[in-house]
């Protein structure tokens, strides 16, 4: 281990994902950046997760295993790996995801070379049962103005692969992760308000689309929140974003109140507008599929 390199913590919250967790851990261990600390917080799994993690802990001194005595819920478990991090830099990694071997080294280099950067990530690649489905949205937030970065972030965020980027541990610890629809968006928006962020096209975080990300209903069930948030998800996200910017978000508290109110209003409008556009696009796709089915049925008759 090269002690001259800043220590990087890779935090992996996990629950009953023994079959895919090995892939995530291996990708962290095989980073070409050697000074890493890998923390798995096991959310009281009932499968073989414990045995798997104890094996890794016995083989690699960089690996740390934490087992929760009871299930804390996914949000609290994400907080647990951050709470136990020792690194100067930190990143989350999904227990069913994996990262390229140069992911950490590429992100660290940019963060060290440019002190105005607060978050660096790769490009997200999405899979279902091992088959690649699509590539996540790629964008950078390089404005010198904090509120521009926040508004543009909410305008462009969709899959939020940026959440799995590398950040300064001291900064991300200032942010409270809320257990709500879009809570991960609000965490990154807080970080974005602190400085610039960028995505590196040459590296990727590979993300498996599991059962908890297939629908808004599945997300509310996983988070243990009110089902109504799945009925009007964009309204829920827009409302909590406004509240976070105006009143709750730790990163915004030093900003003038009137500026926070204006930025919160702009973000609310952006989320509602994008949600409406997305709903319309989905309706058009359904209509086209229906039209094709009717056309085939007509010609077959």
C-alpha cells in the first residue's frame, strides 16, 4: 500500500445480495489505486453475505466488515458506511454494481489537481441480468456560480449515476441523507452547490437494474415511505427539493434566504416540467405501441 496516496474509502451498503456482492467487492479490491479502504455494511442479511465478507476480511487487510444487528433500512445503511469511513476521499458502490479498474485513480487525480472540484465520477452503464440496456446521461457542472450548478443539475439529472462518484469525505459528511423519493438527488445537489463536478468518459460504474429500481412503487417499498410518493413521484421530489434548498439542506444555510427561495422555486419548476415531459413521452410511446398492434391486427383480419 502506497501511504503517499490519499486514502480512499469505498463504501458498499448491502442486504441479501450474496450472489452479486462478490463482483462489487472484487472490482473494489482490483483497483489500480492501491490505498483503498473497502467497507461493507451488512444490513442484517439472512443469506450468505456474512460468510462471504468474513472471508474477504481474512484475506485483505483493506477490507472492513460491519454487520447490523437489525435492518436499518437502505438510507440509514448508506449513512453507516460513510460514518465508518477513514479515507480523505469517499465513494458509494452499490452491492450489485461494479467499477472499472482505473475508476478510483482517475477520479482522485482530478480531485487533487483541481481544488474547485468537489465530485468526480465516471459514466454509468446500466444492465439487466447481465445485458447492457443503456448508458446514463453524461454532463458536467462547471459554472462558477453555485445556484447555476444546482438548477442545471436538477434539470439534467435522471439516473443520477453521479451519486457513485468520488467526493471529499469531510464535505459529504456535512450533508444529511433524507429517506424520501429523490433523496439521493438532494444529497448530490448539496455537494454540487459546494463546487464543480465532472464526469470522465473513459471510465464507468456498471449498474445492475435490480428489483428495487424497476418502478417508483418498488422504490417506495424499499425505502419504507408513503405509497402516495409513487403516485406523484415528480411532485414529491420537487417539493422535497424546494424544502431542502430553502430550509433543510446543510450546504445552503450560508446563502441568503431570498436567493434560496428563488433557486428552490426554479428547481421545483424544472422538476415538474421534466416530469411532465417524461410522462408525455411515455404516453406517446404507449400510443405508438398500441397503434402498431392495431395496425397488425387490422391487416391480419
